[in-house]
């Protein structure tokens, strides 16, 4: 801050900077819907991987003969 600024100008400048930084923070937050979608995607990926790990050896054994 410049020393020539009076108190009101300093407060106004600081509030403008805080508002700008808050807008950036809010724009980068994940919403509950975003988190829920990511959670569901991870769960489905893990279930698919476990299922494939269990079924693939049996299929390879049966069709590999």
C-alpha cells in the first residue's frame, strides 16, 4: 500500500483484493455434486477391476485349452 493513501482508500483497496481472491477460491472449489460424481466413478472403476481380476483367469483357462 502506498503511504499517501488515506485510511478509507487503504480499506477499500484491501477489500477489493479480498473480494477478488475470494472469487478465485470459489471458482476452484468442488461442489458436492462434483465430489459425488468422482466418488461414484472411483467405486465403479474398483468394482470393475475386481470383477475383471476374478473373471479373466477363469475365462482364459476355459478358452485357452
